[in-house]
C-alpha cells in the first residue's frame, strides 16, 4: 500500500488532520467467478470525512476522469460519518480485454478529504486541507489458474555473483519481501513484485552459489509474510 499527501489551498495559519479512514485490507483479489467484491471503510475520527475511490492501471498521476476501467465502484464518492463505516462494492462490468491465462494488476485508490470546521468557515481562516490518498493492489484473478499459494515455490533463481536472477513462470503476481539464508540477515534491500511470466535481477548484499537453498519470503493474498525454500539453479 502506498500513501500520497495531496495539498489544497494556500495558508497563513492552518488546520490539518491525519487520515482516519481505515480500509479492511492491504490488497484485494477479484476472483473471476465472483459478481462483485466489497471493500469496507471505517472512520475512526470524531468528524465525518469524504472518501473518493477509483482504480488505475499503474499510472499514479492519472485522474479518475481520464481512466478507462472495466470495473465499477459504488459509490465512487461517499460521506463516511464519524465512528461509522461505508461499504464499497466493486463489480466487473465486462471482462473483455482482461487476460484469461494470468492475473491482471490494477491499483485501488482511496482519497480521504477531511471536513472544514464550521468555526474556521465563520472566522474566514485560510486553511490547509490535507487530503490523504492511499493506493492498494487490486488483482483480477481469472478462473482456472491453479493454486496461488504454491507460486513462490516455483520461482526460478539463478546466481551471478552478487546478482540474483529471479524468473516467475507462474500466472500469478508474486511479491518477494525478503531473501535470506535460513531466515537470517536479509540479502535483498527492498521488496520486489514479479509480474506473471516475467524475470528481474535483484542485487544482493553477498554472493550466493548454485545449489544453495534460500529462504524466500513472499506476501500472500491476506498480506501475511510467508517463507518458502527455493534452490538456486
């Protein structure tokens, strides 16, 4: 999940609130056999807030009015009352154009806009309104792809000094958070997401050898970190 702060209005004195809308997940999977999925928003604050939701295909700078997506979010804009919740329903209008033999990645955006206090309106203050935008992975998973839980074990690792070539032969997105020897010190410096049937090279802090078995931590559908053993080819 990524968060981006968006600033509105110029200020001399200001009032700003941290994001208070909590989402019930860090990533969302849309199974191809489902009519819709739901996303639950909860407002933990003592004041209402506006929430706007939309999907993009990877361009974080694209605005909702410029994006074409096969998914429909209802409601796209909602008021979430204090200490209350709101359910977003995401429905696939048509799967035309979506791959049937591998997952497709989208990003779910949530923009939270806090209200301006009535006292501030009355006093005519110049206000900085801080809107917090969060982005969550949203993956469309067509039917018949097999067992997602076994995807990380099928990664193909090839050693080249301090570089590790990683190939993902599966139809699933695999996010590798950590690579180590027997769960020890991490050899990689950052989390890497591997698209279906793709390869990337990761720089390691120390060289690994052919035949060595590494512990690869990957993030599953529920956001949990799961460790598997993978041999270096």
